[in-house]
């Protein structure tokens, strides 16, 4: 039984030593708090990075969809041009005036339809440009937040090293690196 008392006494002494050591290093509390803040900013930045990566993909898909519609429109526009030419040629070559008038009317109708088809194709090309720009902007924001996450993770690792080694200088370095990560985060927020 006396051995248990000795072990308990040793444990109490060690706890008291640890408490005295902690009182001698109050910066460790601030290190813990700053690391927690860095982790929160890194988590938010990571969410933003992922969201903008997804947005970029969806916007690029929309650009591809509009490009497909524009390509279809231009193909239809060309087909209508061929039809117009065929009707005009038939109108010139026929000796029947009634048939020639009918084919000229068909040729004019094709000309009018072509104008509408061209307008839609041009609108889709404009949409392609807009969706591509949006996608590029979202991808830029994704990269901005991804840089922030990476730098903040390095800062958190440096904080852990500072805590384990009990080196205040390493903590100051982690704060500086974390500040750089925070700048990238703020730049991403402002670039929205």
C-alpha cells in the first residue's frame, strides 16, 4: 500500500511542476488561441475554394452547352442558305412564271428565316463568351482560396512545432505565415 501513496505523491508533484511551467509560459495560451483561429479561417477558405471550383465546372458546362447550340444554329443557318440558293436557281431556270414566283417567294422566306437563325446563333456565341468569363473568374477565386488554405495549413503546422518545442520564435513565424494566408483569404473575399 505505501507504494500507491508514493506514486500519488509523485503524480501530484509532476502536476504541480507542469502547472508552474505553464504559468511561466503564458504565450502557450495565445498560441492555442491563434492556432484555433488559423484553423477556422483555413476551414472557411477550404469551403470557399471547393465551392468556387464547383461553380467553375458548372459554368464551363453551360459555356459548352451554348457552344453546341451556337454550332447547331450556324449549321442550320448554312442549310437555309443552301435552300435559298436552290430556290433562287430554280426560279431563274424555270420557264413557268407561276412556279418561278413561288420559288422566289420560298427563297425570300429562307432569307428571312436565316436572319432569325443567325440572331439566335450570335446570341448563343455571346452566352459562350459570358459563361467562359464567369468560369475563369470562379476558377481564379478557387485558386485564391486554395492558396490561402495551403499557407494557413503551413502556419498551423508551425504552431504545432512551436508548442512541441516550446519555442516562441516558431510561434511568431507561424503568425507571420498565417497573416499571409489571411491576406490571400481577404483578397479572395474582395475579388467576389
